[in-house]
C-alpha cells in the first residue's frame, strides 16, 4: 500500500515531540519494512528538513518561526497538499488534534482518523473563551469519519465511539534491559505543565526530601525552570533536558520509580516503557491510566491533589518489597505490547479499510451494469 500519514507532531519537534509522534515513527518504519510505501506529513519547526529514514519519507509543512504559527499554518498547507496529492495514495491516516484538523475525508475515500486522547473541558479550563472553537472541533469533527483507530477503550468511551482499539507499544529491547534500583525518582515526557500535571508534581516535591529528575522537551521548559527556582527546590529537582533513545534507556533503568501525574492522557507510552523495564509507576487516578493500578505495576493518587501525591510517594519509598513485586508484574504486562505485535494488527486494519471500499466500488459498478 501507498500510505499517507498526516500528523502535526514529530519525534524531533522541540515544541511537542510526544507519544503520538513516537507511535507514528515506530509503526510506520515497521510497515515500511513490510514493503509499504510511507509518506509522513508533519508540522514545520526550526531546522526541520525533509528526509528519509528506514523507508519512511518525512515532509514538513508550514511556518517554522514559532509554535502558534507552525500549528495553524501546518493545517492550511496539509489541506493544500491533500488537494494535490491525496489520490496518489491508497489510504490516508489523519492523527486528530483539535488545533489543526485537515479534513482528509473530503479528499480520499480510504481515510482513517487516529485518536489519542480527548481533552474535553480541559481545553476551556486552559484557554477560556479562546478555547471554544477547539472544544467544538473536538466534539463534532471526529464523528464525520467512518473508520477510526483509538489507543484505548477509555479514549473510545470519552469520544463515545466504537473505534478500533490499537494500543501504544514498546521496543522489544526494553524487556531485555538489565536494571537496578536508583537514588532518584523520574518524570519523562512532553513538558506541558497543565496536561502532564507538572505543577502538582513540583508542589508535592516541595514537601519532600527526595531527588527528582525531569526529562523531556516542550514549549514550557522555561516556565518549568522558573517554577522550580521559585519554589526553592533546585537542589533536589533537576530538569535534565531531552534524552536520546540510549539516554532514555539509561534514565529508566536507573530510576527508582516513575511519576506520571497527568491531568489527561492517551495511553501513556512512558508507563508501558517503565513497565517493560520493571520500574513501578505512580499515576494520577484518571481513567486513561487506570490500567497501571489494575494490572499491579503501579499505584495511583488523587488527580490534582499534591498532598495525595506526596503521601503516595512516601508510601512507595517505604515499601521495597512492593517496588520489587510491581516491577515483576510490569514486565509480564508489557510482553503483550511490543510494537512488532501492534503493527500486525495495524496493518490488517488498514488493509480491511481499503478492501471494504474496493468491494463497495465494485458492487456499485456491478449494480450499474445490471441495468
């Protein structure tokens, strides 16, 4: 198949670089190895250049000057690209975000909308009146698509859909990684203070004498650094920047446990990666992260409650046997979520979409010819 994948985010995007971009790269490079021809269209950012890697062609559209211009110009340029080139592909995948819908369903009959998470009322909490258009886009736009993929049943529930659930995954090499107990707690992910609950984390750590390393990149790095300094915790909370894949593996293998205090999530690739390495996780009790506690490789705290997070950290620090048991359960759980397994299901779904529409077209032709 010739596959066109439209997603604003990219693994090297300094403003975002989130789980959706990781998923895009990991799945598409495996599809390319299976013989499919893949083109990924992403939003522009400083120093971005079109390139090819592992059989996947990456192209960047829009203005790279700043994040806001990049987000909105990407949508306009992607729509223009679809008008000219959509018919060159067998199927189009659109990763949905309310900030930049590209209306792919108007340009191709074989279209799949991919859903990661629903922000819902959080859009209005964060952006107030300015968030109303995006709140409405998120509410109504996905309903226009026949074929959808979501990363979890909880994402389905929030959107009110029965989309095909194909979860996120992890690299097989994580399962073989040798780990040891570290002297620090860790957060790794996109630096989005509200979404990831980093303000809650900082407030909780203010009340504790523990070392915390925060890794990742995003548009709010400076804001995070100012927050750490203002709270007078610079001597025990360190922002260590973006980690390469090798650096992230070392970070995870040496951490005591992972902190994921998000206000909303998709499925949380970091949670799966930590599980694969045998590291326990503390998560907020949002429905999207319920699977961590239900499968026994982490515990939860009351979302947006720094006192609850503080007490949960203290509890886990005092229970070495529990940490060890959670680590073992995490490795067992993660066995079912390797990218190689997931890409097989993903490929079958794309093939089914194209075949269904091909059969519909054939039936129409036969019907016309019968007269």
